[in-house]
């Protein structure tokens, strides 16, 4: 089977949808011919900034990756007649991607597009219609931005696609509310590998000079306001003012909003916050393994793979009371749920998890849920079967 995947960014760009698609494509490429069309963006903000580009060399022995140049709308020539249909507030603005998709000379058996609300979905869908190729969408609907995802344009695409693969029952129900045919919607939750190389673990506290007496928190992901990074800093500041000993590690892409906010905090607060940026997989495993609590109080999730990574290391998690996360985290059983930007609730959850026995129990429960439901090899095989069934229709 020849598969074309069209996605807004791709590895080494980091994000939930991007990470999941790489996982699926790595698996599919073992037995199928895979091609990726994507933008040259490293960060979502690069959709509006042509000075920041992904300059990495695409060396992938199993499949081809074509990165298309991003332009800002003001730099797009009116002669590029195929593109104005896509102009909106999201991007990526890649006229050459449109041109390549609408003039393909290569025959594919399936087009997979991910994810909403980005505009590369449009030419991917139009190409599937023009060349009579089965079409699948992984929308990754974020419930806080429904008005972006369910425009007339996007609803038309959803209604006319061959299959929609969603992460949760909650996401499926959202689509059903907009009268998307239920037979098109298939649930296949993301998963992760149940193993890691423990020989690569190291003493994170020693390496970064973190007190062995503190409760060590971890945040992993985009350090944006919507992901809860600012929310977490405010809670940490309040806890430290109570003279409780707590430290927090942040890992994930650089974010100017976060960096500037942290730089304005007092030095006695900053010394308890360790922003490590992007780290290797081995370092990430060591950090997850060392932390006491994983905290990502985000209001912008379609699932939350990082909670699974914490459970792999038997750590309790704290997430927000939004539909997709409430589908995943069982409050007070394998983690705790708080309202977004409610600092008192987050402080209360963190203080409750000062109890090491409770942390251990919730972490063990999370690991069991991971083992029972989110094994990546099984879920990747299910995804492959969905692809085969759609391409053979």
C-alpha cells in the first residue's frame, strides 16, 4: 500500500499530533510505502514567521519527507490561484504544498491528514477527491476551540471523508453532535511503548543540583499559557511562600512567553524552576523516572500522551478538567484533576500529593491502566488494519 500523510509539522517538530503520527508512520513504513508532506516549521508560531524554519536534513531510511516552504499571507502571490481558498488565521501557508497535492503524478492508495484546525487539510482533501483516493482524517479536536474546528468548510470535509480516527469517546461524541455519520468515526487511542532502557537512567537531582529533600515536579510539553505552564509557576510560587520545599523541571520547546514570565519572578522562586528545553529520549526517561509528580494542567488537549509517559514510570499525574483529559485520568485513582487556572485547586492537589504513599499508589494504578489500554504496538496494528480497510473499499 502506498500512503501519503499530510500534516502541519513533522519530527523533529514536537507536539502530540506530530508525535503520534510519527509513531504510526514508523510502524506502517515497515510494510508499506510511506510519503510525508509537511511544512518547514519547527513551532506553530513559525506559520507566521518566515525567518524561523526547520532546517534539519530529512534522513529517514523508511519513508520520504517533503517539507514545503512557509510563506506569510502578505508574501503569497495572487498568481498562486489555487491557494486563496485556504487563507485563514491558522496556516500553514504553503502554496507549493497545494500545487504538489493538486497536481500529483504519483498514485497513492490512501491519504491520511492530521490535524484540525490547520489548513493543509483542505488541499489534502481536494487531492483525494480529484484523484479518487480514499481519505482519512485524524482531527485531534481540542474542545476549548470548537468554533475553530467546526467551520462549514471543516464540517463538509468531515462529512465527506472515508474515515475519521479519534482519540477518545469524548472526541467521537463531539463529532456526533455536529451530525457526522457515526459509521465514519473510529476510536483508536494513542499509546506508548511499555519498555525503556533503564541502563541509561541517571541521577537527575545530582546532575542539576536539585535538593533530595524537595518534592520534584515535572512539566513536559509546549510551555504556553494554554498548556498551563504559567498556571504551574503561580502555584509553585504560592507553595514556596508557605515554606514547603518543591522544585519543578520544565522540558519542551523554547517559549518566549514562558521565558519572559519566569525572568520577572524573584530569584528565590527562579532557583526552584529548571527549564531544560528540549532533551534526548534517554534524558527524558531519566527525568520522568526521577520526578515525584507529573503536572501538566493544560486546557488544550485532544488526549495527552505525556500522561502515559508518566504512568510508564509509575508517577501520579495532574491534569485539567477538560473532556479528553477526564476521559483519560481517573480523579484520585491514578492522578488528580483541577480546573484550569484555578491556582488554589492546583495547590491543594500538590499538597495532597506530598504524601509519598499516595503518590506511589496513584502511580501504580496509572501504570496498570497504561498496560491494560495503551500499548502502542497493539494500537499501531489496529491503525494499520483501519488503513487497509479504507484503502480496499
